C-alpha cells in the first residue's frame, strides 16, 4: 500500500492565493458531505484517508460496457438494452466523449466564479434522445441475490454522483434530462458451476435527479477550504471515530501510574480537588492537577471551575 499512498501529500492541495486551478472532483464533493474534517485534512493539508484496493472486476465490467456501447455509438444505433426498456435514445457520439470519461485528468468541468476552483467529473456514458436531450448514464456492478435497486442508504452516494454530473452538463449549456439511468450488472451466482465464466443479469434503473443542492454545497466546500480552522467531524465518519478511539487508548497508556489509585480514592467521595489528591497520594500539586484532569477526561469527575471542588460522577465497579 505504501507505493500508492503518501501520508503527507504535497500536490493537489487547495491554496486560495494560487493562480493554478484547483480541481474539485465529484468524489471530493461527496467527501465533504460525509465529513468536512476529513475533506479539509485531505484537500487542504494533504493528509488523506488510506485508500482501499481497487475493485478490478468492477473496472473490467465498466470497460467492457463502454466497448459495447461504443459499437452502437459509432453506428448511431440503439442498444438492445434501450429497446428492451423502450428508451428512445442512442449513445451520444461527441468529439469530447473520451475527455468527459477521463475522471483522473480531464472529465466534464466547470469553473466557479471568483475562485480558482474547477469542478470536475468523469461520466461513464452519455446517451441522447431524438429531441437532443442528454441522458446521464452510470455503470454499476455487483453480485447479490435477488433484484438490484437503489433503495439502500449507502447508494445515496450513487444518486448524488448522478446529480453532480447532471449539474455539470447543464452548466456547460446542454439540455439534460432529469432522468438518468444506472446500467446495473448483477453477477449470477445461481449457476451449477463456474466453468471460467461469470454471467450477469443487466438491469436499467431510472433515477430522477435533483441537482438543486449541488452549487450551494460546492460553495460551502470552498469556504471550508478557505478557513484556517479544522472543521467539525461528520456525524457518522468512521475515520474520525477511529481516531477518537486511538486518542482515548493513547490517553489510557499515558496515564499517571497513580491514576488507578486516584480512582479508588474518589469512589468514596462526593467531590474532589487537586489539593485532596495531593495530600492523599503524597504528590506535588502539578502532578495532582494532571491526575484530576485525567479523571475528568475519563468521565469520572465533572469539569473544574477555578480551584472549586469537582463533582465525582458515577463510577462503575
């Protein structure tokens, strides 16, 4: 993993004073919605979350689907899947189609006024109706029992992805249908044997997008990056929860060797002061104050106000 991950990245960082355009991708917008703090650490300070390994099988499905639809794109014909679902469209044959698909280096882009931010996104496909209206298309692959759908909470990210792409194409002056489509490929595991071949059931799932949230979210993400303060964590960020647990564990390892003695001391007390700990444990006042702070961090005593005694909270035996 170390060949693919730098814990302190120096490139692609946001600088509001830079004359170079900062690329804010569709995926990073979703990161901001998930956790502003992790987004800030990544895009502003260069401390990104360790990446997962790529899903090579999903990438292979995407590549083959593009090849398949490209045959109909070149011929200007309707794909059988479109005919099956009664869709009046063909794959769009446009000189920039490969550029729009290139999410890493190019993609479909739009600059944000009065900033150095360029919003980017790499689409899987664009179809076009006979009336010239564009349809945003996204490929997905999975292997599950039963019918695939877009009902799971974790698939909300797929929907936001679609809406960002719709927003980008509208900002570039295209007439875009509110209905996008997911070409969902579900691996069929009900066969008697593998025989070196995995077959997929392919379903076309429509989704009516609403991009009204996109621009406001982009502006909030930019303001987040402009700030000199670390933002709050997301409500359900696994990485932030992990680091909170790490810091708590580290705090336990770094505790004073008399910490447990202090815990036993306060079990029979209603209030506690640093002076009392100092006298009972025969330590200096500064050390006693640190032990008291450790008890507070552990949730065993209340917050201190000056030199006032702190309330001893309920201690589990």
